[in-house]
C-alpha cells in the first residue's frame, strides 16, 4: 500500500470516562433517559474554523460545504456534456432485471486494430442523479483520453425510482453484458476496469464482489475515489468532518433515500466493508481526502483488502475534501494544485491495467 497512515496525528488517545456510579445497595442501572447523551470531547466546529484560518485560499474554498455561497462569483465550470475530439460515442440498450437499460459507449476513433481495454463507469450523485448519459460526456471523455481505453456508462435505476438493490443489480447486469459481448464491442475482456466516485464507487465495489462470488471474469482493476464503503455512516470522520465539502447531513439524506430499511445498512451489497471476505478481489486504487467524512471507511476498507492479500494502492490527499482528486479551484475554474500533481500518477496506474499494452499508443 502507498500509505500506512491509519491513525490521525491530531489527537492523543484518551481513556474512556468511568461508568456512572450506581447507588449503593440498589443493584440497578440508572433509569433510561436519566443520563446525559454522549458528547464529543472536542469541539469539531471550532477545530474546523481554526483549520480554515491556517490554510491557503484554495484549500479553504474547496473545503466549503456543498451548496454554500462563496463571497465571490465562482468561475464557470466546463460544460459536462461535451464529447472530446477524437472520440465517438453511441448508446445501446442492454437487458436489465427490470427492463432495458441505456448504456453509452465511448471509443477512440484512431485506436489501434484489435480489442482494447474498457472502463465501466458507475456515476456518482447519491445513487439519485439522473441527468441523462450525455451529461457525462466530458467526464467520460477524460477517462478515455487519459487511459487510452473505451468507456461504458450505464443509466442504472436511481433511488427515487427504485430503491436498493436496484442500482446494484443494474450495474452488475451491464457488467455481464460487456463481458458477454466483448468481441462485438471490440473490447479485451481481460482489461476491463470498474469504478466511480462516492456512491458510484460503492456500486463498482459491489460489482467486483458479485463477480468474484459468481465465478465470472473479474475486473482488471477498481478505481474507487471518495468511496462509500459503509452506509451505516458511523465512522468518527463523520463527526470530525461533518461540515467540510460533502456534509454529514447530505450523506445521511441520500442514504435514507437509497435504502429501504435499517437492515439494508448491514447488507454487504450496500456496505461492502461488511462483506465476510475480501479475498480474491481484483487490484484496487483507492483515493480519499484527509478532510472528508468518508475517510475512515476508506482507510478501513483498504486495510481489509491488504489483509486479504489484495493488491491495493491507497492514496490520501492531505487537507483534501470529498472528490478532491478531481477538484477545481472555484475562483479560476481550473484543477487545483493537488489535482494537477496527483491525477497524472493515478492515470499512469490505470493505463497499466486497462490502457494500451504499448504506453505510447
């Protein structure tokens, strides 16, 4: 693993408080509701405010809670629905468990002859975003160009149409379709990667687990950035980074919209960190921001993969928020310094797994 950092250096270990005293001779526990609720030993909001005073402007801006209004007019972002030159794209229907699923394929026009690798992208958006496949043309173009591969993107059922496990089942059906029709699509079935960000990473992780359990061709690699590995939303980072970037309130809202019941939180298809075993999974590249609520579960999942002898590269962005690997500076509209420095390293890793055999092609 590229990082052994699994403990925060900000705080020292403390002993738990002593249990409440039980009145002598009573032999009974305190009456329910008579004790004060447990509270954090630290004022995390005060800590956040102090941190924001100590970092540079770019770091402060990208760590602002989603939806907060900056004190300036932000720079316009690139149009998300633009297909990059040199690519062609088309949409086809694939059979899904509840009917046909639209899936968009992106292919380099000047690719070499013969089958090429493919990245199966499960989009983010809290399992709920459904803006149409063309709305992701810019994002998917970037993957195809950076990694020298084709890209497939399925329009899975979103949570306000069908709750868990509908999205998981749709993504798995699309992945199997790609395997079954790899020759027709011009795809090398041994060089198919899966991945996504946030909830998309959650779906890609589960697809990998399901492929392993059913004994079909496993993905060549998993690219999991700012991933949801645990829908119980109970890690300490949920308290410490509750108001950075992706807020705890927003995360809990989309989780409630996605799941049918509290029992679903303990289903490994919703919380893959609870899978009984992670042995036999494909290599994984995991990115998390140091300052995001999902950080602790990313550390824990990476550790479990390593313990199961899975090839895992864990990258943690110092002082980075949710999605910081792809963050833009709100003032300039350009990628942040951290993204410019780190993303090329991720791209090189992905090309090794699903790009051309010849890195110059």
